C-alpha cells in the first residue's frame, strides 16, 4: 500500500470519527445570518467571513479580507460591500496549487432558517448546501490532514465571497486587482463546489453551463398611467402590444420562434448523445418533484439535452403593470416585458441579442402600433470545457475512489458566472465538483444537505488533492 | 325680480366676497392627510371626518359619525374602518330633501401633496378636486345661506365617506343599516359631485356610467417557482400559456375577441348620436394631454362613444410573475393575469363573466396545455338614467343660470359604484353634477382644482337647491 492510500485511509477514518463535530460546525455557520440581499444583515456577512478566516488560520492558512470598493446604486446611494476572503495554504513550488472558490452568503428565508435541524440523515438550514456546507467540507478535510500531521499533497488558495446570492457584486474588482498583484500566477487549476448532482444517488462532475441573454422590451402608450374607465376604448394600450410581442417568442412546445436562433447551436455527436443515456436521472421523479402535469419531453436524453445543450426561452414577468393582489383598473403607460434565453455552444451572445432585437422590432412593425417600443438585452456566454483535462481526470478518479462508481459527466442549464471569471483570471482549467444532491432545494424554504453527502463529499475532496498532485504536471 | 333671484344674487355676491376664505378652507382640508389606503394615516381620516362634522354643525346640521364594523382581511387580521359622516340639515316635510354624497379621503402621492399651492388660478393639492373641493363647495354655499340668514329652499342630508379611494369598504353596511332605520325615507333625490367635465370649458351633467367585469386568469405549471437555468427547456411554463390567453382577448384596434360579447350592446339611435356631436370635446387636445401617438378613433363622436357607450377591454397586469426592477430569471409557478371589460347597456354582467370564462377555457383547451387554468370574475352593472328627470332638469337649469350655457349631457366610461348604491338604498333618482374640469388629474401627481370651477361650481350648487325646490313635486 503506497503512502497516498495509507494517508487517505487515516484521513477517512478521522472523518468518520468526527461526524458530530462536522454537523455542529455546519450548524454554527448556518446560525450566522449572512443573507447578502438584506442590508441590515451586513454585520452578519462580516461575522461569517471572520468565522471562516479564523477556521482557516487555525490550519495554517495565510488569510486576507479584501474589501471591494463601495457600489453606487441607481439612486446615487453608495452601498458598502462585504469582503472577499482570500487565503493561501502552502506555497511549495514543487506542488500543484489549487484555487478553491466558495461563497458564504445565503438567500433570504421565511421561517427560522438559521437553526440547523437534523431529520432522517438530512441537515435542514439556510446555506446548508448552498454553499456553506461545501465550503466547510473543504475546511474539515484540510483540518484532518492538519490534525493527523499528514502533508497536504497540493498548495491551496482560497477565494470565498459573501455576495454570490446578490450577483457577486465586487468580486470581479477583487479578482482583477489580485491578478495585477500576481496572486494567480502559481495557480494550476481551480475548483468550485457550488452545484448539485443530477439525481440523488450518483455523483457527477460538471463540464458545461448555459449562457444567458436577458431581454427587456419596453412599450409606452402614454405619458402617465390611465384609468381604464375613463380612457378604455380610446387608446392603443401598451399592455396589449407587449402581450402580443411576448406571445410570439416561444411556442407551446418550448420551441423558440425567433428566426435563426438555432443556427449556431452545435450539432449533436453520437458520443455526446451517449453521455446523456448513461446519466442517473429519472424523468418521472423529476416531474413529480416540481409538481408538473407533463414535461416538454418524457425521454431522459431529450429532457437533459433541452435543459443543458439546447437554448430555452422563459418569460419572467412584466414590470410597470399591475402586479399586486386585488383588482386595480389601470392602463399602465409604460410596461417592460422580461424574458431570457439560455445560450449554448456555439451561440454568440451578442449575435443572439441582435436577433432578439430584430425579431421584436419586426413584430412591432408588423402590428403597426404607433406606441414606442424599446428593446435592450444584457448577456453572458456559455461555458464548456474538456472532461479529459487533468483537473477533471483528478475529480473523476477521486469520485471513483470514494463512491466506487464512474461519475456522471454533466452540464447545468443555468449560469455560474464565477466559473467564467475564475477561468479568465487564472487562465487555467476550472472544474465544478458538486457534493450536494439534486433534491437539496437550495433557495427554497426546505434547503437541506444530506449528512452522507457532507461526509462522503469531504472524503472525495481529500482524495481529489492527491489525484491533482498525480495528474497535473507542473509547468515550472 | 322674484325672491329666488334676489336671494341667489345675494348669495353669489357673498361667495365672491369670500374667495380667500374658501381657498384657505380648501387648503386646511388638503392639509389633513386622509389617505385611506395607508394604515398609518387612520387618525387623519378621523381628523378629516371631525373637521367636516364641525363645519356642518356650525351651519346647524345634525351630524352623526357611523362606524362600520371592522373588516376582516384575507390574512385573518381585522382592520378598523373610519366612520361615515351622516348629517341632516332641515327637516321641513314641505321641502324637498336632497341627499348629497361626497368623499373626504384621498389617494397616496409621492411628494408634498398636502400643501395647497395656488398657481395661475389653479389650486394644486391632493384631494383638491377629488373630492374635498366639491364637498367643501357644498359646505361653503350652505354657509352663505346661513350667514345671510336666507332660508334653505330644500332639506339636505349628507353622506360623506372616508374610504372611497379604497373601494368604499364599510359604506354599504352603513347604508343598509340606515335604510333599516328609515333614514332614507324622506329623501327625494340624491346628488354626487365627484366626477369631471368632459373638457375644460363647458359644464356637463352625467347620466350614465359603464359597469365592470374584472377577470383573473390563473395558470399553474408547478408546485414552486423554478429557476430558468435549471428547469428552462423542460417544463410547459405557466407564463407562456397565460400570455397566449391574454393575447387572444382584444385585437390591435381595441376590438374585443370574445364571441358574443357585443350581442347585447344597445343599438345606437340617431338622437343619442346627436348628443355626442354637440359635446365640447377636442380629440387632438385629448390625445396630447395623455401623450399618445395615436388614438383608436380620431372622430369626436366615435371616440366618446367608445369611451362611454361601447365596451372596452384593458389588460392591467400579471401577479405572481416577476415585476421588479433588475433581471430575475424565475419561471413563476402560478401567474394570474388581470383584465377587465367595461360594460354598457344592456350587457348583463353575469352573462359577460360567463362568456369570458367560456372563451378562456376554450382557448386553453385549444392550446392543449396540461397546466391548470382557473378563471374567476367579479362584476358590477352599468348605470343609465333619464336626463329629463326633474333632478336632472334642476341641475341643467342651475348650470344654465350660472354659466349661461346648455350643459353637455355626458356619460362616464368608469364606474362610480356609490351611484348604484345610493339609487338602491334611496330608491330615488341620482344625478352626477361635476364641478371639476377634465384636466384636473385626480389621482395623478399634479391634481388641481381651478379656482373658477370652485367658485362658480359653488354658485351652481346654490342655484341647484332652488331648482330642486321648483322641479321636484313632493309625494306626500
């Protein structure tokens, strides 16, 4: 038995002996109300950063809290931002340096979210799976090395932020600044554990994300909101123009009606198709879990492909119109429809935004309404990487080691913008290595983290350190 | 010169000599922040009721503040309601008894709404024209009789409420209760001064209102809001189903697409058509005032008829969808579209609600979506009365006396539900006798009341007392 295997076994044993500590530690983190969207919780964000910094320092990490510049809101007000926690553990130039990203803020919640409750092997609480649990899993596993006095096989750099749930405001400023300082120079690869398995049983490793083109269509019919009693019957109402435009975006089968929108979608290869067939996923339980009567596809591969590798269009809502309870009889003067298209390889976001704009303008012209129509979009690209990159091979091997199973190779339908940011600032490969299950319900009222996922995930991350050291060949 | 003419001249002279007092009084009323929609302004509603009660009592009115029962909200909470101010001035059985309705609450406002500002003969302030101005005009003119020791030609009963801008909650309870007490028995007719001239120069008297059928269409696609990144491409989204339904309600020319919806609309007679031709109204200034590029009709009679005597459909908004600023990428699980149809003689509200429901269900079935679709409507009838009723003849003569012009006979496109309520509880004719101008902008940020309309309106209401005494023959 080689050293790696012996060490891993000691580490895994150590983990198994410390489960109550790990649960308690997660409870402590969950109890810190670090909700980034709520201004009055700002001090909790700081407290969460300090708590994590303290944990990392005890393991020998050199930490730094980097405060981004205040952000100016639309109303002119300046908002203070919480720090980004950066850390470095080890700087042996002969070792691979891994950059670990995670976030320590969480979403709002309605009822008692900050008390971790264990029930049937599930740990319920805000942030338990998104993303405090995975961050603490990293800390716990490094702690095991530390306590057992086993040398870490890699150097580690940490980048933990507190604004992920609020658009990661300030993060890019910090990354840019640290790049200028050369902080990323010795990084060999990066890892983000902030997404989920496709199902609840089989681990996966994620190599693709969809991009996004978010469009606002603004229609204006008058210089003020009008009363439908007084003005109804005399004006071309902005709402009916907007509804017409929104009704010509996607058909009842989910097909996007914008001309040329599918032109640049990569053709499906047989090899890629096979990948979907082997994935642990059940359409019917998926359907039941969201309470839908019927899905757009009832074939596993088709359904997964339409979530991950084909574009989709969703209409999110309308601002400027009545949206409250009750029965207000307004003719809104200016309404803004909001919809977005998830982008896939090799759609170019700017091109797509242009096609969307052309389509809307064409429809508005066809309708012949003299109401003003203004279209504008914001967008970000898809992400797709090589599943055979050494960083991925290390992740896949670590999963096999701990779970005795070949992981699913998956994509996600959403965007995790920090993935692209880390790739950009490090210039290195990024892997998404989730440890949470599909039914963890991040952001919902019942967010949980399975104790098994927590503990086995921790072990897998430990194995990943060793695999990285073996798979990645240092340039220098 | 008969007594009536002599008295009226004294009264008009008195009015002219007291303009500064009247402006100051209106300023006092505007300064009371009686916004019925804002809970924390409840005491201001009481203060407004007390202020008015005090003014009426000084004129010899016997007043009563009747508190409706608390209202239970959807969330189970009980909300206290402000009182309805009832009053009686005179009870000479030989005299006609007029019931005057008005409201003393107002709508919210963004900036400094509660300071009455005079500019170019216009009195700006929240409630100046809707409806504190007209209510105070009644008080002022009666005060003139009082101070001049001229006998009032009619008995007057007052019904002033403080919840009109919030759906007149509690009013019907009070009316029902007072009817049981016999309070309405001696009422011969009623008058509401709470609407506006059609233009800005020529007075009018209003004999018709449209009814309303307000429909909610609820579409549900899942048991929780979904993230468009994770789920987009796999579900039949409720929003696209709803947008489809809403897009099939009205065409770009304002024509309602619901089958049989026009069947019961009264045919137009030549006599009615002529009435529209003579009305003081200019399409182009109307268009400019609302800042529309083009109206649905550019012919005066057509435009007025489509505002008053034909039904119209407006889409007000969607609840349950994203309606904020920014770019949220939600797939809403349950969205409720809100639209309403203004009803006209002789459409039956229940029949219309049924046609609407049929149409929506038919569309949903055609589309073949398995998402749940639920439709429900609330409705109220139109109101139409006889312009040759003595109550109207009295109003028309009073206008002629003060303005030396034949008033426009108008309808309104909106509903003033209290009109139907007063008609129901008194069993007598109700007249709408506006004194504000079309450009008063009730509910907008620039609500104003022309000083001329205030003063001349006051005189007209004084003349109306005399005309009532002459035109209405007491039953007893």
